[in-house]
C-alpha cells in the first residue's frame, strides 16, 4: 500500500455502515474464523461457515481445513496445501454472540508438522512434564505505529520529550490510543483469554498486556490469540502493532516478553530451593535460550534500559537489570515464581515455554 495515500480515513472500518448488517439473522449458521501462525510470526486467518454451533467449543469436533502455503511462505508452489488442525476454540468478540475463533496448528501434506508449527513440540514437553504443573505468565510489550511506521503520536520529524512521564502515564501528551488498549482488554475477556492486566510503557506509544497464569500449552495458545485480537482491534483504528524488540534506536526502551514461571514445587513452602535449581539449569543453557528468544534481541539486551546484557547470564532479587529476576515478595516468602526477562516482544511463546520445560526437566527423547 502506498504510504502517501495511507490516511486513517481510507483504511479504518466504518462502524456505522457495518452496524446495519451486524444484526442480520444468520439463519442458524456459524461463522468460524480459523487462525494460524505464518512463517514470519504473524497471525493469519480466514473464515468458513459451519452448519451448526459445535457443542462445548471442542476443537476435535471442528473440520480440518487448509490454505495456500505458497502465499504465506509456508510451502512451495508445487506442493502448496498446508492443513489447519483446530486446537482451541473461543467465542469471537468481533461477531458476537454465537460465532467462533478457531486456533489451528499447521501440518504438511505428508502429515508432519509444518516447519513453522512450534506448538507441536511444545505440547509434547508439556505432556511429558505435566506433573510439575507449570504455570506461565507472559508480559507482552508492543508499540503502536501510524500507517507511515512512525510510533503513533510521535512528531513526523524529531522526537517526543525524553522518557519519564509515559510509564503508566495518565493524561494527554503522555499516552496515545488508549481506546485500542481498552477495546483489546474487553475483547480478550470476552474470548476467555486470561488477560491479567495492562499498562502504558516507558517509551511513548508503547503498551503492555499480561496473560496468565496459564498452565502448560494454554500459555502459548492464549498469547497467540491475544496477539491476533490486538492486531484485529488496531486494524479497526487503522493503527499498526509492532512487536519489534527495539523499534527506535538510542535512548528509548525496547520491547520484551518477560516470562514468569513456576511449578507446583516452587509455589509451596520451601519452594525457593526449586527456584534456585531451575535458575542454575537456565544458566547452563543461556545461549540455547537466547537463540529462540526472538529476532533482533541483541539490539534490546544491551544491559541498559532495564535489561541484562545478551552475552551474560545474571540473576537477582528485584533486579530489573538481570536476566532472571526473583520478585521481592517471593524472596521474602521463600516460595513463588521467577521472571525470565530475556525474551523479546516478537518471540514465539511456544518456543519460550517449551525450552524452559526442556531445560528444567529434560528433553522429550531423554
Ligand atoms: P512486572 O512486575 O514484571 O511488570 P506483571 O505484573 O506485568 O509483572 O506480570 C506478572 C505476570 O506474572 C502476570 O502475567 C501474572 O499472571 C504472572 N504470575 C503471577 N504469579 C505467577 C506464578 N506463580 N507463576 C507464573 N506466573 C505468575
Ligand atoms: Mn482461492
Ligand atoms: Mn509488567
Ligand atoms: Mn513492561
Ligand atoms: Mn516484567
């Protein structure tokens, strides 16, 4: 799209016109929006009509579908069918009250997981180590951009005043597009996403939402759904969502995906020794974790702007400049959870939660 022509008016949806059609009777049919993850870590989706409402939202009751993988970089043109296997179903906040969102895994024609299907391995790790009852809570930071890829509300030439007033900011000039944050929050609650909160971030036009605690594979599923909902909500405002870990170079905070983690053992009295044992294991596989913690993360993990440096593993109580932070309250109680601060905003939650399980409790083939 030509950015010269890209005005808000030309791309935003027209709520008043759409409202005329929204209440038309669907004659008992259900609209199902199938959602998948593409080669670049974006969500894609397409719709199909179901004859009736599936009972109890069970994914196994929904049809397997397919798409043209050569158009998404997920398959070659001469063997382009990629299959969509439903794995989770949610009420659709954009088409209430009976229509559904269907999160799907991508599978190739030879019945092996597609190269970009990171969920499949993650499920195996979660099942193998289920007795530890892993809980995750992910903090998704993101930046809102205008249609010319400038952080929303920033001057076209030049910069806003330095960081300071924006984090958890209240008032004009400190935050932008709170409507998107509010609408996304509601959409998540409607869909059943365990969104646990939101806040404005340190860099202007940057926000965060948290999802969790979620058990096992539910974490990746819910975070991907929440990302889809955010892109869809922002689309209605003709605003772009960027998961770039360092959208603006220099003295501006990057964007992360802090990953909080605990097991049943860590959450009990005396849990600190299990937390410390897990941190020791993470230390031994720092490089392997960084490899799957997001692209461009080296621009963010500089040791400044509340990050640890990318090439050293550090941990500490209440330390926001470390790789791993043990929250003050947990240290005081002697049990609870810890925060892995290394993952970048654009990392895949299936890869993050999967490698944490693998490092702490062993690989699937061990
Ligand atoms: P921060 O102080 O780092 O900004 P947030 O409040 O933004 O922390 O996010 C904390 C996240 O940790 C939330 O998603 C929350 O659900 C999650 N969380 C809380 N307790 C646990 C736990 N015991 N195990 C795993 N995650 C947890
Ligand atoms: Mn076609
Ligand atoms: Mn946070
Ligand atoms: Mn944050
Ligand atoms: Mn955090």
